[in-house]
């Protein structure tokens, strides 16, 4: 069964790509069916693990064997990987179904569906790996697939630029991950997870000199591993690729942001909890970066106007929540939020795709409005997704996001207190930008001057069915799985797949603290409706009077501009100098161009002998004959 789950998406990707010459919808149907089967089997594996504690490691083949070093291709099923299997395959299967309708008019559907399945396969390889080398293979696989999918519409310059940006920024993180793996192999002599985790306590006190400074080995390893996680999960400073990734088709955004690529970083930190638990410095760094990312992305989302970019920054912010949960030692809570987040974030992305579909590819929320009666089903699903994201009571986000803030309170640390304040304030910002998106899209007056409101229509059934199923997950996932993931049964479920050096005791939390975040979230609804629909002049005046702040947020804290000045522009200048002066001015000039120029001059000179007159040729022949006879006589 484990083999089937992993390799069905790969098989679907191959058949889907070569099957484009078969019947009309062969590729779409084949890839979707294969991923759906994988999702059903993943649910069975997940449930079987809960009920019967049935896990295992299934060796496919021996990949590398050199002396004592052995790296296998394996399928490691434990509670952590079983959760990821469900998240990846379930969301991917719904995205596949949705894509059949969304991409119905695209001439390259088979290639698109093939890429989606390959993306799913790469992520599955990553989450079931039992060693760092296989994990790195899947890690690079999702990076490659993201490049292919973000730049799927390769005739658009913006899509090509976004794909290249995502690829390059992720190379920074991937380099950090590679260095971390090298350090692990150099000092531990193995890259198998279980063997490394068992050896970590022996190296907990080991220090060595790194660039002239004495540093703890475990801390340095954790630092480089976290750099990899930052790149893949778009944390602050390595986040810049994420909003631009919206240039890909909407189903790609849902798959990248909800289930696959961006969750890989969180998975890595949680998977390596037996390493991170021995470095408080690394955990503090994760907490700080997570807090900064949460509030940064939420603040930027407040002023964005592209419907997909608002949801993208929301993803970035929620990933910040997951990381600072891991940083305070609540790895199981981070995974719980990852699990619930997959449902409502995929719902919001695919719901946004439904809106974009109705507006003939328009994505600016300022050019929408007043379509709740035209798109009643999409309206309902987006409402559920928005409520879940903001943490409205009894929906999935309420249980998982509030649990992060509660565990920060229980950690009783200085950083935990900062995390509480950041978490609550970010929850308020999340509610504001989420309801801004919702109200400006569906309420108020209709603002689109290109597409008449009569031309807007509900999406086809193939697009609405995935939205319906995701809405069920957005409503029920938190309530149903809270006890299993983070309740008293949490230890029984996670077992050894997550390591706690000092587990946070889940004592009774004051009622007043429990009510703070839900109260803020509920208050934000009428507040947003008033300022974004009923009385928009107030915000326009604030925008004018607080122009520096507005521009600061609109320009995304000027991080992209900073990178442009510090990295991009100098790199372009150096490249241009080496190209003009080095390549063209030196190598080409004195190399192939110089030689060809000399040959041309010689050939031009020789060509002058070709006059076309017989007496000239006879004269040359006589001179030649005279020289030959003279040479023979003299010798």
C-alpha cells in the first residue's frame, strides 16, 4: 500500500504527459484518478496508525553503499509522515479535480496535470524519507516542480521572472540545508534519521571554531537546517519569492501554499526536533523569525489589492505562526495548525480562482464587488474559508491558531510572552485583511467596467465540488483532530516521531486569556464592514495622512528594493562588465572573432588573384613554372 501511495502520482505524471496524444481528457482523468487513489490509501494508512499503531519502514532499494555509509530509498511511515501523506494527497487530489475545470480552455492541460502529479510525488518522497539524502532529493524535486508550475505560462515575462526568482531564492535556503547535511555526515558518520537522532546527545556539548568563533556543533547544524526551512517555507528575508509565485495558475498557488512546498520547512524542523531540542539558541532564532514573519506578512497583506497576493501573504503569516510554535517547543501544535491550515488555505485559493474565473482573469479586488448573488456557492465557501482563517469560534483555525497562542502562554518564557503579543496582534490584522478581501470582493457596489455583472457566473461543478469538500475540512478538522494531535491523547499518537526534551504541560488556562483572541476576531467583522464598505472615506483620509506608513506597507517593508540595490543591481553590473569586457572584449576579440577576422583578411587578399582573365592566370602559371625550373636547375 505504501508503495502504491508514493508511486501512483509518479506513474500518473508519466502517463499524463505522454497521453496527450490519446483521447481528449485522458491526461486529466488519469492523473486525477491516480492521485485520488493515493489519497484514499493515505487516509487508510492514517486511520490504521491511529487505531492499530501500524507503522513501518519499507525499503525500496539500497541507493548508496560505501564502507560504513549506507543510504537507502525507503518509505518510512510514522505518525508524522502519515499526517503529511493525508495533507499532500488529499489537497493534491482536490486540486487535480479543480484544475480540470479551471484549465479547460488551456491548450497545454496534459503538461500542467503532469507537473502537478510530479509535484505531488516529489513532496511524498520528501515526507516519507528515512535519511537526509532522500529528503534532499524530494526537497529539490518540489523546487524544480515549483519552477515549472510558476512559469507554466512561459510566454508571459512576469511568469518567467517569478519562476526564476523562486528558484534562485530557494537555492539560498537549499545551500544552507546542504551544508547542514554535510556537517551531520562529517561528524556523525551517517545521514539516517534514527541513527543521527540517537547520536545527538553525545555531541550536545561539542564546540568547534567556525570562522574564528567558537560555536556549538548542534547549534550550527540547526542554524543551517533552519536556513533551508526558511527558504522553502518563505520566512522573513527569504520570503520574497512567495507573492510573485502567484503568476502561476491558481491551482498551483493552492497546491504550493496549502499542502506541498511551503509546508516542507515546517516538516523539516518538526522532523528534526531531536536535534533542535538540544539547541535553545536555534529554537530562540526560530521563534524570533517566526514572529517577525507573522506580523510582517499580515501587515503587508492589509494594503495589497491582488486577491491571490493577499492570500499568499496570509500563508506567509500563518507559516510564521507554525515556526514560532515549533520554536517554543510545541511541535505538535505546529503540525496541528499545518493540518488545519491546509484545508482553509486551499479553500481560499481555489475560491479566489473561482472569483477570478468569473471576472475573466481579473485579480484586483478594487475592480470587483457586489457579486454575492451572482456567485452564491463561491460566496458561501469563501465565507467559510475566511471564518476559519481568522480563527472564528468552532472552526478549524480557531482550534489550531489559538492553541499556538495558548502554548506560548504556557511556555512561561520571555520569548513566549513576546509570541503571545505578536500572535494576538497578528490575529487581529489577519481578521482585518481577510474581511477586507471578502467584503470588497462580494459586497458593496460592482466596480468592474470591463466585464458586465450579467456576464459573471458561477463556476462549473468540477470546480465547486473540491470547494465543498475543503469547506467540510475547514469546519470540522480542528474539532475532530484537536484531541488526537494536541490533547491528552497526543502523546499516544505522535509517539517517537516528535521529540520533546521538556514537554510543555497543558495546564488550565485562565478564561480571560482564552477569550481575548476570539473576541478580537469577532469585533473585526463589523469593524471591517463599516470601514471597507459603508464608510471608505475614513481609510482614504488615513491613507493620505499616514502616507509614509502606507507606502512602507505597500512596498513590502522595502525588502525587495533593498535586495535590488544590494544584490541584483551589483550582480547585473558585474555580469555586464564580464560580458562586455571579458567575454566580448577579450575572449571573443582575440579568440574566435580574432581568428576569423585574420582568415577573412587573408582570404580577401588571396581573392584579388582571381581576376577572371586567362592571360593573368597564364602569367601566374609561367612565373610558377619559371620558379620551378630555376629550382630544379640549381639543384
